[in-house]
C-alpha cells in the first residue's frame, strides 16, 4: 500500500500559505521566542560571557584595555557628577560670593578633569570596540565556514540544516559584531549608572526610585519593540529566502539562457513583486505595532518623569533637602536618566542581537554534532576486497529507504558497473562505498576494516570521484587539476602533466588562451567557460592527479555527445588501470568495459553478473539494454528466428 502524500499546493512556487510562518529550521528557537521578557533578560549574562570569550580569543590584550577604559570612564562619570554636586553646594548654600567661587575652583577643576577622562575614554572605547568588532565578525565567519565544511555529507540532505546554515551566515553574521559593540556600550553605561546611582543615593535615598521610574517604561518598550522585530524576521525567513533564490537565478550565468528561452522573466518578476508586496505588508504591520508599543512606553516614561520632578519639588517645598542639594539632584536625575536610557537601549539592541547570536551558537553546536569526531582505524591504502553487508540507508526525512538490505562484493582492479533507472540507489551506494555516508544498518568493509570505525580522512584519501556535473572551480586550469590532492608535492608539474596526458586535459590546455594559467570562470577578466567534454577531461585529470585506489565515476558522460563520450571513456579506461573503478551509468552501451555489473531497482539489488551473462539471462538488465538499443537502429527490430523454421 502506497503511503499517503501531502497535497500539492496551488501556488506555482508551492507553499504561498506557508511563506509567512516560522520555518522548521528555526524551530530550535521557538521556545526562546515564547519566553517572557524577564527570562530573556536573564539570558543576557550568558551572551555577555560568550561574547567576552570570543573577544578574548580574538584579541586578549585589546579586551583587557577596553574593559579598563570602560571602568575608568564609568567611575569618572560618577565622580564628575559628585564633584558637580559639591560645587553647587558651595555656591548655593549661602550665595555665590567671590570667596566661595575661589573655594569652589578645586572642585570645579575636578569636574573638568573627570569629564575630560570620560570623553577621552569614550573616544578610545569607540575606536577599540569598532576594530575589535570587525575582527570578531571575521573570526566568527571563518569559524562558521570551517565547521560547515567538515560536516558529514548527510547534513546536506537535511533541509533543516541547510537552511539553518543560510540563516546563520546571512542573518547572524550581521549581528555578531553589533552585539559586541552593544555589549561594550551596555557595560560602560551600567558602570556609569552605578556610579550615578551611588551619587543620587548619597544626595537622598528617595531620589533613586524616582530616577528609575522616569526611565524604565520607555526602555522596556524599546526592549519589546526589538523582540517584535526579531519575531517578524523569523516569520518572513522563508519568504526572504525565496526572494533571494529568485534574484540569484536572475543574476547567475547558468540559468540565463533557459530563462530567456522560456521567456520566464515576466513570471520571475511577478513572483518578486508578489513577495515584495507580502514583505511590505509585514513591514507596515511591524511599524504599526512597534509605534504603539513605543508610544505607550514614552507616555508612561513622561508620567514617571513628571512624578520624579514632583517628588523633587515636594522635597524642596517641605525642606527635606536644601536648594543646593535640589540643584545637584536635578542634574543627577538628568544624568542618571541619560545613563539608564543609554544602558537599556543598548541592552535592548543587545537582547535583539543576542537572539541571532544564539542562533549562531546553536547552529555551531548542531553542525559539530553532525561532524565525525575523527580518529579511528586507518583505512587500507590499497584494499584487496570491498564488501557491502546487508546495508540499508534512508536520507533524512525520506519516506522510503534509498537502499534496502544490499549485499555485494568486488576485488581490487575490477571495473564494477552500478546500473539502474533514476532513483534506484546507484549514487547512494557509491557514496556509501566511499565513506561519504554511513549506513543505517549493515556494514561496509575495505578488507577487514569497517568504514564506520575507520578514520574518515584516511578513507577519503583513498577515493577519487568523477561526477556527472563537475564543480566549476573559479580558479586556473592548473588549480582545477591540482585540487584533486592539493597537498601533493609537485614543484615541476610532473604529476600534473602525467595526469593531463592520460586524460586528454593537455589538449584542453592547448585550446585555452593562457594555457594552464587560464581562469575557468567568465566572471573574471580573461576567464573562459569550458565545454562539457572539456570539463569531464579536467575532472578525470583531477582524479588521476589524486592517485587514489578507488575511482567513482558517476554518470560521467550523461551530458556529452557521442564523440566526447567516447573520448571520456578512453580516458576512464586509462584512469582505471591498476585501480578499482565504480562506474555508475544508465547508458548501458558503456557497460561493456565493466568486469561485473550490479543492477539496482528501488534500492534493492535485483541482478548481478557480467554484461554478457546478464543480456543472456533476459532479465531487467537485458530489457533495459534492448530498450536503449532500439534508439540506435535505423530500421525495425527483426523478430527472432523460430526454431525448426
């Protein structure tokens, strides 16, 4: 019984109704998004610790100097305020006489000194913070790419992980540097605020609640507005990603011809307009909600400020504090309010950016969990026997197995063909043999070494791959071949030229304007784009240069004409000499070069044998072979002769 499938959406790009929901790849942060504001604020210390650890690893001396400057500036701010209060006391207690003005000069000099230290510290702090933020962002980007480049290949079959990578790189990267700058601002403001609070409390303990009351509502509203922005970004992540994919299609070279051939521009532009309209609606909605939140906060803050001034006036009216202290208190409230506002606004932005930093950290943790830890038994460098023992495998999220209970064996030096229709499991089996995937059940052995227990680096060192669509490395022709084993010593290009002669890549080099130094990308000046046959020859040269014992050729001629196909198979025959070769193909005419054939169907091994024996058996291989042979016959297929005729 077939499994029930989800209904296909009506929208041409499937899923209009799901574009404005939070995608599954950020589901790990759903709980954080629903957490109360106070609990989210409680998370900020861990963010600060994490950012300080990253900064210390990037530039430890700069971090120490920066913290020292912030502490000094904060203390100077508080002392400057206290000195200002002293000046006012001396001037306003019994009136500003010349003698009192002269007596107040030392305190006034202290005010100037402390304010100068504060301003100088702020300038130095801004400079160091900006330079360190840039270095932190660069380090974070390098770390992200390094971790992502080493995850197991199976991660790329999981859309949750793949989209999470895009989110971490495109969204989180822009906020990591800002998070550090906001953290520095918040720390500096906190130190200044504490110094100011001490000064206000020294003037009168009842003035401190008034200070908080005048500032807290507006700052909390700013925090809530930041949270609304983050939630909006999360809700539109899928929509923004769809827009990015369409614009990339329009910008890139590969789809350009087909877009114009099908006159798809109106459709793509219409989709961009539709997506832009949805994003615009969301921006308008967000602006309205944020405006209401901010307005309520400012109204409450205005009421709080009025109460603070009213309390100060009441103290003056009742004689609780003298006029001099009242003047100092007024300045202290203004300064303290500014410090508290700066701190809470910085915390507001830090809180918003800490959510993206948390996304980044969570992604790194997830990626490291998908990465083989390394180590293990070294794989044989020249295995004599390869065995697949009752192997089953399913891709993440797939409803059926890609391979089911497959068992086979072959020996060193053989050319093995894996044959079957699209989706039969040929490429999956080859990747399992190469150690790029690990089976869900069963074992794969090189000699007696189980690949699940082997060091993955030693496994991959023994494999060369020639793909159906080789990567267009945007480098020179020489680098395109040498990347097969970039650490191989070859100062005189001896190994390079040997691989080129054996594969025909030397002919490709002779056809290029700058030979081996030609840039293979039209996106650069004097760059070129190779033909399909040229690309395959370069790919085979790359495999030869790698000098691996196991060669995997996955549909290497699927996109080539007959002459180019024949040339590629000649090169593959050279590449296979003395090595074990896995040939994956659905073009059965090319299977004649194989020593043994395994036929797969729906993930199961259904036939095996030599090419001639399988044709003679009249099974699935013979059926596919005859079906393809008809395409090359110019007349009707003759009926087989009847016995005794």
